[in-house]
C-alpha cells in the first residue's frame, strides 16, 4: 500500500502569515519585541481553552500545547547549542517545581535530562530507593531497608560509570551518607532533604549541584509524551506504571517470594533503560545493565560484562521486549541467570520458553513491553 503525506498548509495559516509580515514591516525592534510578548500571551490563553475543550478527544486535529520558560540554560547537549528549559503550562508539576538548588554550578541541559530519567525511575518505588543515572540511563539502582543501604547498593553496580552521574534519592540525606556521597564525583544530587552536617560535607565539592525536592503533588496520569522529529512532533500517552505479578504468568517454574521480588524489581528498572534493554538483579539491586543495543543478545552480553560478581548464579534478568530467538536466554543461563521476566509473544516464543525449561530456569511473561527510545 502506498501512502503519501502532503505538506500541511491551510489558507488561514497563509493569511495569518501575510498579516504578520505586513505588521512586522511597520514595527520598530522594541515594537516587535512587545508584539511577540503580547501574541504569545494571547496564544497561550487560546491554547489553554483549546486544550480544555479537546481534552476528551484522544488526538485532536490541531495539537496546541503551551510551554512557559523556567530557566535559561548555559548550553544544550553540546556547548555550541543554545538551550532553555520550558514547563508545560497546564502541568500539575514539572521537573523543577518546588525544587531548590542549594549549591553548585548552574544546571545544564544534560543535567536536566538525566535528572528527569532518574526521577522517573524512582517513581516506581515507595520504599527507600536510589537511582544513579548517566546519559539518561541508570548505571545503578537499588532499594533497601535504609536510604544508606540503597545508595551503597546502587553505587556498587557500576561505580566506574557512576563517575560524574546524577544521583537521586527518595529519602533525606543524613550526615554520614552525605560524607560518603562527597567521596564520589557527582554532577547532580537530589533528595527530599539534607541534614546540616550532610550539606557541610557535600558543599566541599564546588561543582556538585545539590537540589532539595519538596514536590509532593502527583503527576497528571493523562500527561502526554512528546518526541521531536524533523518538522513535527510525535505524541503519545506516557508509559505510566508497570504490570504487577497478578497480570503475569510463570510459564516455566514457580518463583518463590524472593525470586518474585527480584523479577519485579528488575522489570521496573528495565522500563527506564534505553532499548534494547536488559537488567540483571539480585537482592533488589541492579548488578548489570545492558542499554541501547541494536541486538537483544548483545544487550544480554553487555549486562553480563557489566556485572562485577565473580559468581553470577541465582541472578534474575529482565528484558524490556520479547526475545526473538533463544540465544539471549541461553547466554544469560550460561552466565548463571536462574529467573527471567520478559513480555513474551515472539514468533519463536516456544523455542525461548523451551530453552528456559531445558535449563530448569524460571521464566515469567508479562504480556506487555516497555520500549524506551
């Protein structure tokens, strides 16, 4: 089937362009500045009204979001790119809402991108948890009985990659933990609070950006996800939440509570890793992460290579999408993985399940994937 997408052009758009050009030619530089400000204000007002009336429609013919500048940024992804951070005008909360910077250099474009990834991951957990992110991918994540335990376990996953990373915690930082974090090179550290002794230790690092996050409002579950493409915008529902064990099926084996815990933990972290994504976990902490690989079996190999354990027996493994072949599970099983969670549903799904069955390895299917590109 041949489909041709025509360039979008409506007569009213052309008329508006001609009128704007006529007005622009008759304004001074200051006049143009004021006109831009006035029309931006009225456009935002009209966009809010349009959003209100089109809220019941999944994807209206005209999508008119409105954003408000929160901060000028020193540069973009690279020093030669200009950048700013904008928050959606209708959002209940945003990345920096009720966030105060206590110390450190100005936040950069990449800092905010990594901070968003880390905060998104921590939304998966209510118990004490830590996420360490580098280049928008977790290089360590863990939950623990205390926030100190969670940080230590997250850092131990890949301390080399954690160098210069973004560290986000969902509990306040006490003095001893602040001292431990100050021993590392951290670009951004965010937490709900800091004891004075912790701040004193952390502030000895002039470059570390210390953020206290006092935001307690929930995200809007109807919030949309945007991806910029050439001349346009891809819009989708956000991938909120993950499946719980009641919606999963153990197609091989009968996982006990400990195994279920590691599988569910790995599955939640895997959702926040760039596809193709593989997460190895044990004891509710990541032990190896394979991110952004074009081949799923290569993602498995990378996760195994990243694992710092001499004995990898008993590991749980999560895959963000199905295994197209049995080679991925086979490589993992040979390394010591004994439990696998994956969406299932590939054409050769029977071969994948058979590989787990033959090795007496637990396999759980979720029925839903979590790509992140």
